[in-house]
């Protein structure tokens, strides 16, 4: 390895006959001790071959194979020649020990000892074509020394790869250790081809390889044959020409070995370790870089640079996003103001997305205040309440449901502006204002929605009033109410008998008949409409009815039918539910075509035998009061319908009733005709005002009632009853 120290080598034999440069050594006596016999010129190259390769540590390149490879099979073989005769020469022990020390190094492959000899080659053979030939080592039987190594061919012959280090897997079979081209710093001195046999001949003779013999652990490369250790600071210098030749040969052999290794078919095994690659990296610092290495190094550096840039950008972007995210505060949320019927509404929930990085990344704010609708404090006094929002840029969606959870309205606020509730009551509304996108292309706006959920009461204060504040007995007062859209009729509290409120075309109406004998004074009337209540007062005055005094009973008008004298079939109709108003189109008219001749008017009282003072004060007992009118008519005179309505009864009841006709005009108002001559309509038939109903006899009794209370029919026919003018 490159870290090993340079080890001086003892020159065991005498220098050759030529004038060779003498190496500088601190112990020259060792050469004399083991000098060979005179005339032995081959001993010098043999001793020189034992010189270790650590002399040039900077030029040495070691490539450890991952598994043994027989390089001899792939390296070009030298041309075989006939081996020369053996020249048995004594080899000094220091040379053998030096050879064994070199081949036994644990980190180096076995080397060809002859390749390391620093002798000059003869001029007959070029240095590039010399190949060291290893002579057999001395055999134990004869004790003779092995012949010296001689160059045989132009290229080095590699018998087998070096054994790997102890940490690597063992080789499958033992092969002779051979000096690799990478470990050979210089070529051995050239000798004639016939001086030594070829390696093939040596193998054929069955003799062991010298490299294998020299790899014995007993010898130490730092110890001489006589046991003296070399000094660590010994140095051996070569002439410049020899050093240049060694460098050229080293490069040539290195290129040849690299070419052989690149052509090997066997792929590297997984037995290589990281230490092996680290060693290659350290030892290949001086090797020229290939294009692939440069590209790989450039790509790796660029990738690392890009990763660093990306990491830096991500860190900066992360801090920027965090800063922007922190600055997206709730103060940026929209402030929407919504009012309903003049009352400000509070939102029940919202969910807004505030831009952090444009529309790509937003921060969400969401909160639900209450899932239960909020009740408005004040009732809504309009069927078309106003709904306002602070900005028209929001998309709105309004849903209104009634108490039965049925949807009465669904749409936008602009559509609600023209909506009118059909009735009063309690309603639930849900308003959603939202922003789904930016109004400008590419702009980043806050998106989301806000919700309002509330309940409200439509409690419209109606307009209610009396048709008259003062009314006479026998007439009709009317309560009218407008501006109310309640499903149920208002309730009425009073001592006056009535049919209750009837729904009319523009509200509610209730007819209050004033009996002929109603107490004079002020009547209190209370009306309840939804959540509103009203109290009104009606003043009742004297009707001014006439009275008649007779001296005998035969002078009274006949037939007389009093308030309680109505037949049972007629009384049953008085309690029926009121129908729709039938006189709303044209009111009432007189049912007789001829002039009316009244024998007894409504409210007139017939007395018999009163005294003068009683007649003056209109007191006394025994009189009877008419609740209808008795008319003198012409037989066959036509009777027409005073107002539109329905025929409830049309039949001859006999006695004083005769042919009886009952007409229902709605709202409990009925017209009754007794003692008719003939009836032309039937029960259940709908009639129109002015339609012919029957013909009269000599006496006809006409009566009108609202419910069970009689009223003056003539006042109604002549349009003098103001109460029935409202419908």
C-alpha cells in the first residue's frame, strides 16, 4: 500500500561485469558475505529481482479483485520457446528472504520477483517486450538453488490473481501468486531467450512456482539473512534513465491490465466492502478521470445544489406562508347588516375563507352561534315587511315557513320585496348571504356565507269600526273589520244577539240586529282580533213605533203572526249556519210591484180598552206588537226577490200561514212571506234579485229576521237600514 515504508534491499551478489551504478546502502558488508562464485553473471539479476516494489510507493496502484480471476487465461501468452539449459547458480539467502518478504505482504498480490530487478536490459531485446520468467525454487531433496529468473516474452505472463485480504471470501482454489502489472514498478533485466526455460515449461516439469515458495510467513521483509534488521531510513536511488524506463513500463503494464479487467465477463460480486472502495478511491487519486466520471460528478453536484436551493426556497416559503396565515385575522371578515321590518338581525352562523396566498390557499373562519331560531321582540304589523341587506353584491337565498313547517316563500330578497303574506301568524325565516367567487378575473376575494335564522309574528292591527254610534230599536248595526288576515273569525262579546263575524270581500263583518224592545242606553261591545282587542260602545234609542187602540178585539189586524208565532218549520231555519252574503251586488229592493198599502207596520202595538191617561202616556197592558208588516195586496199580484239568495222553504203550511216562502240572503238575513196565493219556486233553488217568486192574495204578511231577531223590512227595502249597506 501507499502508506508502507520504503524498505532497502540488500544486494546479495556482486555487480555485473559492466560498470553499473552502485546503490547507496548503509551496510555494504552484507554483499560480500554472500557473494557468489566468480564468473557467475546470472546471480546479479537474481538478487536484483528480490528488490521490493515499495521503493516507488508514489507510483504504485493496487487493485484488489473482488474474487480471484485467472488473468493468465485472458492475458496474451508469450511465444513459447525452447527453454534454455538450467544454470545452477547459488543464490544468497538474503535474496531469497527478500523475495519471500515481498510476496508475503498481506495487502499486496504475489508478484514476479524478477520483474522488480532494477538491472539494465541488453540492447538486443527492447524493454517493453521483456517478460520475467520464474525459475523453480530449490527442492528439498537436492538442496540446489532454483535457476534465476529471465525475461521470456514482451508481455508479463500472469498465472493467477492475487489472494484477497483475510476479510474477503477465500478463493475457491489455490493458484500460484504472480506479480500483477499494477504492482510492477520496473521490468527485470533482459536476458537472451535461451538463458531460462519458459513458464509453461516450468509448469510442465512439475516444479513449484517461485512466487508460491517465497510467500512463507517465516521471513520478514525488514530482516536480512543473517538476522540484522534494516534501518527505516535507508534509501536506494536509481539513475534517471532507469527511473524513466520503470515509469514507462509501469504505465504500459497498467493500461494492459485495465484493458484485460474491462473485458472480463464476470460481474463484481457482492462480497466487496466499503473499505475496498475507500482504498480504491484513495489510490486512484492520481489516475486521469474519464468522461463518465466527470459527468457523474457534475450531475451529482448539480443535484446536491438543486436540493439545497429547493430546501432554502421551501424554508423561505414556509416562513412567508406562516406570516401571511397569521395576518389573515378575523378583522378581515365581511360585516353584513341585515334588517327585517325595521329590526336588526343577528347572524346565527358563518363560514368565511380569507385569502392567504391568492385563491390557492385560504384560511377558514367558521362559527355557529345557535341552531335554534331567534325570536324577534316586536310583532310585524305588515303583510309585506321590508327585508334589507347592507350590500347588493352578496347572493341571497330566503326561505320562509309557517307554523305547519310548510314553505310559503322561497327565493331571493329582490323577489321577496313583492311578496305579501296571506294571513297573520308565526313564521320562521332563514336567510343565507354568500360570495362564491371573485367579481374580477384573477382577484382574490373572501368567499363563504353567513346565515340568519329567526322567527317572527305577523300581527297586523286591523281597522275595526261600527257603522253607527247611535241606532234606533228595530234597526241593524254593523261591525266592520279590515286589514286582518286571520284564519279564524274575530270574537265578539255583547248582550245583543248576533250571528257572529262573516268573512267578506275586504275583511270581516258582523250584523247586530236591535230588537224592537231592546233596552235604551249604551251597549258595550268587545272585539278580539288575534293579539289585538277592541272595545266599542253603541247607543240604542227609541224606535218611535206607532200604537193603535181598539174598543173591541175584532178591530185588530188579521192574520197576525207574532215573534214567537212562527211555525216550527220556519223556526228551525233560524238556527242554521249563515251562508255567504247574497245582497252584496245590488242590495235590497221592494218585492212588490204595486204601491204598498200597510195595515200594520213593524213595531206597532195594538191595544184594546185602554183609558185616556194610558193612551196619553202610551202605557197599559194587553197590547200586542207586530214584528212584521201586514199588507193589503191585490190577488194575483207578483212577488219578486228583494235580493239574491236561496229558497229554503216553499210550501203551504195552512191556517194563517197559508203558502209560505222563506228566502236566505246570507249572513243570517232571511225574508219570509206568509199567506201567498201561489209559489212559483222550489226549496233549494238559487234566486236572483227581481226574479218572480209567487203571487199575492188579498192579505200578505212580510217579515225579515237576522237570526231569530226581527227587523223592519220596509226600512230595508227602501234603503233606510244603513247597517245592511256594508258587506
